């Protein structure tokens, strides 16, 4: 039995949740929430921006992000679902019953 903690969500999904929760979130805050370095958080956010799951806009000295809710999930088995579906499911567990009945 493994003693290492693990989870079902990748750091990319967890970073996306941080951004959805707070569009003005700083890389330092994402790194802290995910227990990773700021450099790793920067890489993850860059991946999400390049893949167009997140748009980044400069506001003064800070970045502001917006999650593209209509983008399909990258996993082949989940492509009929969107980023918005995933965020709804994770933010509102009661939505899981509705999604599974579709």
C-alpha cells in the first residue's frame, strides 16, 4: 500500500480550478495551493493558455485570467464534456447526478 498522497485531479485541473475560483489569482497563490514551485505553476498556466483553456490579460502589474468554459476536455473519453461541465461538477457536487443522467 502506497504511503504517498495522490489524487484524481492533475495539477493542470487543480490550477484551472484556482483560476476559475479567482480570475486574479497570482502564480504564487496557485503554487501554494498545489504545493508546487512558482516555476511549475507558471509552466502549468502557460500550458493552459497555449491550449486556449485560459485567456490571460494584463491589468496593470497583474494578470487576469478567464476560463474558456466551452472548450472540450482533452481526454478522449470525456470530449463530449466541456471545461464548464467539469468546473460545475467540481464546484457543485449535486450537479454530478444531472451530468450522469445525460
